[in-house]
C-alpha cells in the first residue's frame, strides 16, 4: 500500500509535535502484532510505502481498513516491488526472491553501459586508486564535473574507469538476488563471516561482526522466529584469542575498551567466535580485491550447497550481505502468504 503524501508539500505555520508509535525495538520502521491463531502480522514502513505480511488475508484486509480510516491510502495489490527491488514469489517452494535487475538495467542505460562487455568480478587488481588521483586544479575539477559518471559516484568522480568496471560486473550479474525461505527445514540459523583487509583491524572487525549478529538475533527473536544459535567465523587466530583471553599484551593496549565487550558476550555464550581457514572464508571477497577464481570460490562458499557459481552468479539459497568489514548469511523459513 502507498500513503498519499500531498499534505507533505503544504506550508505549515504551526509547530508540529509527533510521537512515534511503538514498534520493533530493533528497527523503528517495523511494526508487528500477534494475531489469534495465525501467528504474527507485520507492517514494514519506509516513508510513504508499506508492506504487510501475514498468513491470513482476513487479518491483512482488516489492517488495511484500519489504515484507510486514518490516512488516504492507495491500494497497490500484491507486493511486486519495493525500494527498487523486485519481489518474486514461489509459493510452492515457500520462498521469496529479491532482485534489483530492473533498477540495474535502468542505471546501465542511463550511463551508456547497457552494451558493455561483462566482467566476473566487482573490481580488478590492476586498479590502483589513491587521493592523488583526485582532480587538483580548478580546471580539472570543472572538466570532471562535465562527465556524466560523476553523478554515479559522488565525490569519487576521478574513479571513472573503476565505475565502468563495476557497471560491467553488474551487467553480467543482473539475475543475482537474495532468496528467503525455501524447502530447507534445518531451522533458523544465523551465521556470520568476518574478515579485515589488514591485521590490526581484525579484532575491531570481529567486534563489529558480533554486534551485528547480536542485533539480528534480537530482531529476529522479537519478530517471532526463535533463533537457535549465533556463530561468527573468523580466519584471525589472534582475534579469537583476544576474545577469550583477558591477559594484557603490549600490542593490544591501544584497543578501545568498548571493543572488549566481545569477551563478555563470548564468555556468556551469547555468541560464538570460531576459527575458519582463510581459504574457506567467503568474507574475503568483501574486504579486498581478489582474482576471479578466488571470487568464484567465495561465492560458492557463501551459497553453502546452493547453485554453483561457474562463471555466472546464480541466486544463493542463503542471504549474504556486507556490513563494514564483515559478511553475514541468514537462513529462515518463510511461508507467509503475503
């Protein structure tokens, strides 16, 4: 559904005081309510766009009526697109497939890259970027400002060739997406992979990964999906050692005290930080430029039993996303009818 926002463009002379309704404590744009006999009904809000999900269409229709009494609503039917993402449903497999294929195609056409030759990795090793490449003189800045690719990368207008490479990669991966749910009935499992592009950041990256894992666990649990376990894998033995060993060391004295909450969470069993071999860590592709063979290997590791990459990414069965210097994947059964 869509909330008509014509009133937002009016000029207000009065001081407006608003109180945000109570919702999910982990995400202020997610609202939910337990219903009688059918579990939960969810409402996700982004500005004036809303998504409603529930097993029971009667509950959905009832909520729509309640909203229509308070706001001028526009009925858009079954959700097929949100925030530039296409939503493809497979009811027989009880899965949702999210893809940005339509959006990416528009971007490629806009910047004249729709006929570009495809590449297999987001970035190549021969690119060497530095601040020294940024336009220095006023003439150089004016010249770069006239190049259309500047609007694609904001302040990084000096990186045109890199942007072109990225768009060539997008051209070859239009069908890539995220799959939620499916026929796998192994339960709800939250698994994370963490990596950093240089040694000193490994413990910091691990701390950020654990914070994200704990946040996701809390949100998923609050929304009614019991989270059985949270495990984060790291290829840094030193980071794992620091998470369990409280002894002081000269090389670790500079680590911020707030990062040591990792030790507390690990000691209490709230999350596990385990060792994984570097060659088996899919987060590698998110922290550094890797060769094509390594990138394909990382994609296959991320899919964990899904379709093979084989030169072209196929939709993974596990959710993989990048947060700072880490990647997480989440498997959750989703058989909602809406």
